[in-house]
């Protein structure tokens, strides 16, 4: 069975602090995709990143970075120098890949990030 | 701009009535679309997979007679909440799979449903 766990329900930081959001996943598939989405209060899901299971390279995009570790089944997300606009709910998600790809996403419980000025 | 459009973004309906939510892929054809539901302060849960030209596949625990899904064209899937009750009040969001690039999923903007 597939499962995504975001153990941190809520995180509160002060602006300019770095913050890491944890994501641990479970899957029996050898080919799969991992995602991070940002959900502001308006509700829409803002796509942040997709990573396939064969690409363990860490990625950096501006203040955002992601650490994918297959050995620990983790895909953590770090925001450097956080800003108030980063306040949102962040979801980690998993889908199977390869020829069996269905496009279904299994979401974690979400982490609410509050960045205080 | 959005590649998957969802309408309406907000709807209020009376208990016992039905409400339809549309999910439209704007510049690609989607043989498969997905419907999720999100209750306040909870995660997104897949309700069903909408397949163009065939019956939807519902997740366990989702009432197919209550949540009618129609995917009559390659760019449009609709979710109809029938005989809505206050407990159906939720955020409904769809996603569409771009068949040109099977692993690309686009989400709609979501629809807030309030049943009074």
C-alpha cells in the first residue's frame, strides 16, 4: 500500500529563519513520483516540484530546496530565509509511475507553516 | 494561466438539492481526470477516477449514487453532488492527466461547496 506521512502538523517560525518540512513515504513500486504542493488559504494547489524515483539528486529552486533520500524513504523540503508569503499548508504526495502510472496522488496530512514577521 | 479550469469556484446550495461542478482541461485532452475532496484542516482524499467514455472508478467508501461523475468528452468531467446535505460541504478539486505526457497532472482551482 502507498502512504505518505507528514509528521509535522504545524510549524511556526519567524521571518528569515530556515524551515524544513518532513515527508516520509511508503510504496512497493520501484518507479514512482513524489510531489510537493503549496495550498494558500484560497485553496488552489500550487505545484512546487515533482521528482521521480530514479533521480535522487537534490534540487534547489531559489529559496526552496528538496532532499530526496531513497534509503530513508524521505523527501524533505527546506525553505531558506522564510518569508510571510510562505505561510500556507504544504502537502507532500506520491503517485506510482512507469507503465502502471494512473495519475492518482496519495497526499500526506499536510503541514501548516506560519511565518511570523 | 490555468490549464485546468474548475467551475464554479464557490457554490451555496440548499439541503436536498443537487449541484454540479465542472472540470475542464483547457489546452489538452484528458482521458483521465480525478476528483478529490478536502474537509477543513484535512488532507485531500481521492474520491474517484473519471474515465472518458466509461464509468468512473470510485474509491472505497465513496457513494457512487451520491457523487455522479460524467466524463463525456476528452476535455470535460463533471461531478454532481446529489441530494446534498450539510456534511457534504467541502472543498472539491479535480485534476487532469495530460495524455501526451502521462505523468503530468494538472489541478483545477477547486470548488468550495456549502450546503445550507
